[in-house]
């Protein structure tokens, strides 16, 4: 049994970036065409597209769109590159925590500066590279999934938090990619999905994805994980990542740190699944990872309705950082990294 990627979250086609509007799932499945760099900034900022690898590709497409826009009025190479850098920096500012966005945009800018020839040669180069990065993402996820499947015991029940699936990537997924690969070998595997407040990505997106594939899935609220762990109903945890520091400290969706603490207490393996592009060796620890503060309305409203007193104070960090000592292993496309993470990441020579 094997899984093909049924979902393609983002794709460059007809000189625009086509993506699934994830704000509408699971109520409506709709794709949108992103035709300008400003539209891409808003799509990333407003989470029409989300998930670290997916917004990385969105950033790469955004640079391609920006280059097309600028080429209409600028033919001087130096001026073009200067303005393209400004637009690229703007795109990177849309979401500060996920390093894949910076990684992909920087790759596009590095290529633009190295490309010889006219402005139009640069435009063609960044478009082609955006498509290349897009196609590579699925291959990386499938390789990662196969490595990760080796640590999943037969008949295991896996807990995951947020959505690290096909919708968080171009296709197949990181944490859910591991689950898909494991399920292909052992269809007795089951999944528990945290709902993931405040935007309910686990409830809205993860359960939608897994039920599409026929993988048995149970939805629980974020506060229930310790209960089910204490009952022996969770065998391991696999989550994604938005940025991994050089020492293995990992930023992921808010609530992940809590799950990791619970897993450690109950002696349950806790794995991160993420491509190498998520590892940021420029920072030494999780203390240096910028944490995005998001709109208060995400907490105060569900489906447009108030759920709390209107004069209550709100703090809404989008991510938290799980310290490396709580992590059993980091599953990548190059294999599974083990503690000491500082050494295992250094040995990758990223």
C-alpha cells in the first residue's frame, strides 16, 4: 500500500500562484489565484496559506511575482535588483517565526543576483527556481516520511498537534507525511489530533486531511493530551516545526511545548518532523527565535462570534519553543537526528 499526494496546496501555473484557501476548510474547498506580490503578502499574513514549508514556497512564488511586476517598468539590472530586494524583504516580514519563508526568499534573491543577462533572464530564472523548489518539497516530504515510519511501533496511536500535513507543505506533509508512510506499512495505526486553539488547525485541517485518506482519527481538545497519555492510549507524538535552532530547540504552534512536557512525564517519545530548511543554524537556541504575536480576535472569536467578555485582556503568541531536552528525535530528509542535537545538526553541514 502507498499514498499518492492527493492534495497540492500550492502550484505555479499560468504565471500565477494557485493555492488552497485554508481559511475556508473544512466548510468549503476553494483555490485562489495569487497574481501580485502584495496579494502574496496578504495570503501569507492572513493564513490563506500556512505551514512553514508551504509559506516558504509561497515566498519563492512571491519573489517571482515581484520580478514580473518590476520588469514591466525597470530594465536597468542594478535598479531592478534593488527594488526586488525591497519587495522580497516585505514578503519575508509577513510572518517572522517560520524560517522556511526567509530561506526560500533568500534563495530566490541569491539566484537573481547571480543570474547573468537581462532583467527578463532574471525573471525567468526565479520563476523556474520557484517551480523547482515546489517540486522538491513533495520529494523531501516523502523521503522524510519513510525515515520517520521506522520509529512508529506496529499498531501505534500517534498524537499530533496543529497541522503538519499536505496543507502545511506543497503536498504529503511532514508529521502527517510520517503518519502516511507508517500507515501505508501498517493500516492498524491510529491518530489522535489536538484541536489546536485558537485557529483550530488540528480540528479543521488535520482531521480533514486524514479522513480524506481513510486514516482512523480521533479529535481531542488541547487540554486532553495528559489524560489520554496517562491511560496508555498514546504511544508517541509527532509534530512539525516552524524553526529549529542550532541546539535543537524547536518553535512550533502554540501548545506544542505543553504536549512535549506531558510526553516527557509519561515517558512517551516526542518527535519533530521537518525539512532541513527549517533548521536555522544562525541562532544558538530557542531564546533567539522571534515569536509572532497574532490578532486578539483569533482568541476572542470563533466563526465570527464572541466567546468571552469583551473587556478581557488578550495575549496571543502564535508559537512556543520546545527545549531540545524534551525531544526524542528530529526527522529530516537526511535521516533522524538524535541528541546531542547541537552536534548532530552541526554534522549535517547545512
